[in-house]
C-alpha cells in the first residue's frame, strides 16, 4: 500500500508517521486490495479543545474510494477514530462486494431518477435564482474518473458518505452528478447536449 501523509498547521513527526502506518496496516491485512492511502492532518482553531485536530483518510480499493474524517483533541486520537470508522467501512465494502449476487438495494432505479428529474424541471431555472457569494475557494481536488453506471456511482457515494458524487456516466460518456435528496431518494444532474 502506497501511503501519503500531509499536514496543515501541524507537524508530522516520525512517530506519528509510524502510528498512522501501523493503524492502516491493520486495515491492509483485512483488505489487501488497498493500493493507496491518503492521510490529511490539520490543526484548526475551534472553540472546543476536543475538536482541534482533523484527520481525513482516503483509501483507494481497486479504483473505489473509502473515506473517513474524524476530529479529536490530539492527532493520535483522531487517527485512531478515523481508522475505526474505516474498519467498519471496509467490513461493509467486503460484505457488499464479495456477496455472490451483488444487487445494490439502495441504488436508484433509472425510471425513478428520470421521474424525479422531470418533476424538478418544473422548478425555476438556475438563472432566475439570485446568487450570493458565501466564502472563498479553499480546496481543489483532482482525480481520475473511470466510466461507471449510476448504480456504481451510488455505491461510491455511500462509501464516501457524501451527499453528492460526480462521475463519468458509462452509458452516455458524459460527466454527471448524482445527489441525495431531502426525501432520501436520488437525483441526477446531466449536462444538456449541444
């Protein structure tokens, strides 16, 4: 497993690197197909002393991403909490991917997505909604996108525990965004053809 550790406003000591490597090694033993691990540590000024250190760990497992982010009073505790969360995700991932008949129960039905999008077409267009600037761009993420189905994108979104997921749709060869709606259903944003 290729391990990359980055720090922001925090010193990454050799003992901390060894601690992170030991925690992730235990995950690697459960799931040897982990090819890369990205660890980001940051110290932030917050009101609560218990939430000063943020650790985010992303694992690349055969092209799919598993991610956990945890806060704690110190870096070791945050790393331990993130490793525990990833251990649960790895177990869930193994259960879903090693099942003999892999049928995603939570993946959106294509007809349901189309019906949802048709209902949303009646909403006001993006140009009619006033736009307010709320903050600065503080992070840019770049990653390779392999073509995948809507069902696979839903799986990835669940693994990452995000409310949206951008992907390259294998059916249309276009970039799309899958998102979770307030009613627990899914929506799909696709660009119009030009």
